[in-house]
């Protein structure tokens, strides 16, 4: 009589946890075999978020006629600082109920029948996804620049994600203008102070309060958005809104300067521009960024390839699945 | 009867070739067994420079009662761009007779009875020397910032010198002030435009021409120097010269901003400040740089160690000897 068969664990699941949505992808080897997506619970506690993740994992698995017993590990890309040793998330202010400190890894593992959970930074896993399975595939040395609520970055050097002593990749805090605009980090003149959604929104509100005209807030209202999203900027730019045009050019300039400084120091083969603004504003914005970068490049004859993302909204979840493989 | 004994080649020789001097160090294993130094010939052709190098190599070897027959390889740190495949040097404008292109590796090897010659960038070998045998020994991830005629840099990541596609380490061309002072590279606002000796000298002359007062040019004359060297700045600062004080503070600010941008992106364990200005201006200058860097650091609680060089003038020659070991 043969021993009872144990299910082979061949599936990795990736979870992209954001302040707005939870995106899940289930992968077997290099293949995406199921996806699921839901809005992040905007009220309630961290337990509600963990349950929502659990439901989406189950839903993605069911698309592949699979269950948790076939899952090798679950990777999560989360905002906030990550304690890699415990899977805890610190200061993920955009996720309801996470507060200053939440044991995401441990709590999610309990929710998922003890499956191993690996937690990493949302931008790092997004860049890793694009590097391994998206636009970065042909290269070994890649810089990922992610324009979202803040401006994040990820360094791939020699094919490996660099974490340094835990603080590598803070592209958003390269100095774009010494003594310039105040950044959320407390310093002045960081790239993020010009190109992060939150910082740009503060700038819009302050200019409007001082009497500047713009269609940004109307478009935001029409679209029923609680923030000035990349889609709102895209619409305003189409209408020729002056303030939006100036803000987006300032953002492109800061990002371009940051890219040039990074390139002159590290000499990447390629730079991937991702995140909401990066993905949505498209070719024209990428050209503006490229123009400003070129202006400050040292080796102008050997610029890095400047690429958009290929995986788009799925990149974070795919990268999160890959991060479980170490 | 035994076969004739062949000399064992156990010595590596390093040559630091500069526009001003040629410094040589002979090493057996980790030990410096001989050194020699001469002013770089200021007239004549490239052959005179090659012969001067040859004489200094012989002189350093004679200190150890050795000869070329015991030399495994000779490494040279040279200004200019390096063609690593041939050992040719391109645009080393400060070395007499080198012109646009000079086959330094091949010509020096002929001069040295066919000994293998490896040529690399002067700043890269200087940083490598400090990393392997000087201030950088305890670390794996180190940024070297070299303040000389220009501002050079070297990245050590995971214990290896990073060259990228040949253009990594251009710390001097990180953007310190967008739209700022014109740099020798043609761009504006680079760190080098504020902290490179040549650029600072141009600034002094232009300010003096516009009527600004300074003791810098007198001190230079007294000392019989053909340029405003780091020693001249040091003396002027001691005398409280206003223009020198402003220029050096601008240099410290640009270097500090560049270091902060580099640190926020890469998260080094340590940064070594070397080169003429770095070595000669000492503690006070290092404190100014540190102050400006801290101002723009993202992870302020985890700054890199900011170190001076340990090998001083010998660093380049030691690094050049080590570079032959691959």
C-alpha cells in the first residue's frame, strides 16, 4: 500500500497591496494562472484588509482550479517600511488599520492556513516584476522609477535587487533642486517634492488658495475621485490647463534631473518609468523626462534605454510572487 | 643536472601617473617593498613620460634588491578615458605628449622588457587602493569621491569596483544645482563645476577680473605654483580670505548634495573623501561636507561613515598594483 499522496506545492501567489486596491496574481513557474482584484477596505481594521487579501488569493487560485494546498508561498508588496525578519509593516499610513506597526506576514499566514508569507516593499517588488517578466528582461543593470503617492525607486545591479542596509533605492529623495520645495520627508528639493502625487496635490491646493485658476479640481469632482489622480492630470493636460501643464513639466524636470544624477553615478543599461503618473501620462511625459535627463547626462552618447512598464497594473503582484523565490 | 632556474615573478608594481607627478609602488603580496617618485616631464613627448615611468619602476624595485625579472605585472592609473582592451589612453590632456590617443599599455610594456601592463582610470585605482588597503578595508559598499583637477568617483559594490558600461562613477557630474555654473563637460550645475580645481580656478580669475579682492593669486605666486592648488586654498582660508571661504563652502555644499543623492539611491556603508582638496583641507572641510550631506539625507539615522584617505599620496600607486590582480 502506498503512502497517502501529499499535494505538490507548485504555485506562488503575489499580492500587490495598495491604499486603493488589492491585486493578486497566482503563478506556476513563469506563467500567470489566475488573477483577482478588489478595492482596499476603506474602513474597519487591519483584520478586514487581511480577510480581503485572503478572499482574493482564493479567487485567483479558483481560476486555476487550485487551492491553498498547492501554494508554495505568498509574496506581498506593501507600502511602508518593511521589517524583513518578521514580515511586519511599519508606518503604512495609506492602508486602513495598519497604524504604526502591523504584523502583516504573521497575520496573513494565519489567514492562509499557515502558508509561508514573504513581505517586501511595494516599489521593490514592482521593479522586480518588470525586471524579471516585463520591460527589463533584456538587461542586468536597471533602475526602476515609480511615480505614485510618493516617488519610489528600485535598483537592479548584476541581476539582483539591491537593498543596501535597507534604504537603497530612494530615488525620490535624490536632490532635484537644493533649497527648493519642501518634501514629505522633511528635506527640501527632493524629486518627490515635485513628482509625488501627494506633494503635487498640496501644491495645487496652495496655488488655488492663492487665486490660481485650474480645471484640475473640477475634473477630480466630475470623476468622483477623492484625490488628483494621474487620470485627472491626463484630462487636464488634454484641455490645455495651464497649472496642470506647469506642474507636470516641473515633475518631468525633477525626475529627469534625478535620473541623470543616478545614471552618471551608476551607469544603468535601462531605466523603467512606472507607477500611476509614469504609466498613465504616456509618451509625451516620457519625452519630457528624457529631454531633461539628457540635458544633464555626462555620457550623452551612451544614454540608458528609457522604458515604460509592460506588465502595468499586474507588475506589483507578479513581482510579489517572484520575491518568494529569493 | 637540474634545469636552469627561472626567476619567480612575485612582485606587482603600481604607477600613479598624474599631470604633476609620477608615483610608483612595488608590492609583494600585501606589503609595499619599494617606492619612487618624480615630477612628470612637462616638455618633450610621450616617450619621455614612458622613460620616466620606466626609471621610477627600476628605482622602486632596486629598493627591494629586485629587478624586472621578478615582476608579475605593472598597473598604471592614468587620467583620461581608458580603452581597457588595449591599454590605450584617450584625451589625457594633462599629460604632455599623450595627445588624443596614446598606446600607453603597449609602449610601457616595451620599455619594461615585455612585462604585462594593465592600464586603468586614475580615480578608480585610487579608490580601489583605499578600499583594499586603506580607509575602506572594513566595508563592502563604498563610494570614493576624489577632488582633484576635476571631481572623480569610484563605486565599490559588494567588494567589487563597478564600471558599468564604462561610465560608472562619474560622481562629479551628479547635478548639484540645476541651471547653475557651467561645467567642463558642457552641462550646467554639476558637482565638478563647484568643486573641481580647474573650475574653481576659472571662477577665481573671473571674479578677480570683475574687481573682487582675494589673496589666492598672491599666495599662488609666493609659492611659485602654476595653479591654485589645494595648499594655496588652505593658506588663504587660514588668513580668512573671503573669496576663498565662499568658494570652498560652495564646493563643500556641492559635494555634500552629491553625496546625499548618491547615498539616498545606493545606501553605501562608507564614503571616502580623497584627492588634493579632500586630503589637504582636512577636518574642517570634511565637516562642512558632512553638514551639507546630512541636510539632504533621507535615512538620517543611518548615515554612511565619512572617511578621509589613509594611504594619501601612495593610494593611487597601491591601487594600480592591486588592479593587476583582477
